[in-house]
């Protein structure tokens, strides 16, 4: 009987083994970092290879190379890191499509671009509006942007300007050529488009931002919206507003008389070079950016040589902002369809994007916390609030630091935000705009 039982046990084991699914065939995929068309020899840089739910990670050797072992699939290789040169901190970002087939051979060249970090960053963009009190209609005249000093030294922002790359985000109506590798034509020309107007602070007004502090700029509706729309925000406390009764942008819905609590010399100036009576920061596809002009901005916007008009009217009249003027930018897409959307900034300014799919819900685009840099500040001991739950989708679109920035600030902490010049890494969608808490 024991022999019979042993026989059946062996038979069952053979059946169990024979039913195990075969392991997928794998292939070695070498990835080599490149800079300016040459191999970039840099060690210990994290590179990821992702496809759907599959994620592979590895670090480069001294030659800037890393090899992955993966099954057949279509992958995206990405990297993002910082490196200091001659006392200047640079962000490096790169992305490449990697189709791995049965016939795969060779090495994937992952080109990276370098861009400078900046003290001044965009901390938050609120552009989607909210619901009215009945919850049936969207209210969208309460937009704002927060500019933040992401350093431990005071910064003079008096010369800073606010602009927006208002190019439609669908390839079918894009006025600029995009190469097969996804590079838009003005990148090689060394400029970044700005639409409708560029906003600057008034002459003689000092705008100094203390370390780890911010200024709020009302993009329209520099008033307290909450008495009429309880889901909205109070912008009567904004530090500045982007409109002036003399600006030329006079649509009363967008630009009511500013609150008396905002000094008249805090109305930002502009020159209307586009078509429209309001700055139409899109509800889903906004692309605001900060610039520090290398020449007089007032003269710059009045010189026809500084413009590129791609339409029969002024709707496609773009100011050609020298790329080296750009301090910071965020590229916000209405959806993640890369066959329809394109990156509106040169890769030396920004790579990646953040998806803002639903307007009218009070959401905002909010910057992630740099966990290591924030925790390294000695004064933050005991002040950081963790367990952040403010992201719209914690499973897919969360702040990976886990630090609740706003609660920590209220607790006296100093926050350093992520600044990799890659909107995918740097931002998430916050389900409640920070000014509403």
C-alpha cells in the first residue's frame, strides 16, 4: 500500500510540474547614457525601464551604462538626476522608447539634456475652477499661481515675469513641426513661445521672497470669491494680480476690480500682443512659466522682430522668449495620450507632463516635496507631518515623499520641493487647492 501511495504522489508531482506555465524568454537590454551625442560616463545614476505595470530599475556603472534583463515588450527608459558643475546645480533628464522583440540586439542610447535649477519655482497652479453652490455648474474665474523660493537665501524676484506657452496641445492643430523623435522645431532655434501677454512687476516695486516662502499671484478675479461661491478661494489676500485697468485685458468676468486689500502698485503690467480680452489660461492644458529677462521686457514685447506669427490674425502670435531666460515651467496635459499631445517646452526647460483631466472640481497642480532635502534641514526636526493624503489619486498620482507640505508649513517646517525640470516627477494633482486648505 505504501508503494502505491508513493507512486500516486510521484505521479501528482509530475502532473503539477508539467502544468507550471513556461517562463517567458528574456533578453538583455543594455542602456547607455549619452550627452550631446557622446557616451556620458557617470556612475550610480538610477535608470528605469517601464512597460505597463512592469518596472525594472538599475544603476549605471562608471561608463554610464546599465543592462536590464526583460521579456518581449514595449518599454520606456527614463532617468532624472542632478549634478553640480562649477558651482552650478544642473538637472539631467532623459527618455527613450525601447521596443524589445525576439530580434532585439544592440544598445539603447538614452540621451539626457541638462538644465539649470532655479531658486524660484512654480509651487502650485489652480486653473480648473470649482462647482457653484448648487453643484451643477463650473465656476472658472478664480485662477491663481504660487511662486516659491525653494532655497535658504532670500531672492529678489523684482525682475521676474510670468508667461504661458499657449500652444494648443493636440498635434492635429499644432502650428509647429515635430520631429520623429518628438522634438519641436523652436527647440533648436533656442526660444520658447509665449502667448497673449507677458506680465511683469511695476517699476520701483521690490519683490523679495524670503527663504522657503511664497507669493500668490491672482491670474484673474483678485477678490474673495467665497461669499458667492463657497467652493472657491479667497484671492483678496493675493500678493499680486496679473491685471491692471490699463493693461488692455478688460473682460469683466475675468478681471473684476481688484480687492482694495491689494495695493495698486501690486497690479502687474503687460502689453497685449495676442488676440483676446483675457489671459485664457486653459482649464486643462495650462503651461505657465517664469522668466528672468536678459533685457528690458517692455521694449522686448514691442519689437516685431521678437515675434513669430503662425496665423492670419494675432491668435497665433508668439513671443520668442530666449530659452536661457526661463527659470521654471510646468506642462499640464488634459489627458495622457501622447499621440495627441506634445511637450510644449524645450527639453532644456522641462520634460514630462502632469495630467489634469477634470476641471470644475477645485483641484490644483501641486509640486511634490523633496523628501531628502527637507528632512536634512535641522530645524525641521519634529515639525514634519507625514501620511499625506491630499493627492487626487494616491495609488497612481501621489507625492512619493509622503510629507504633507501644507500641514508641515503650518507646523513651522521649511519645505524643499522637487525640482528636476520634469513635470512628471515634480507634480501631482491635489484634490483641494492649497489656498482653500
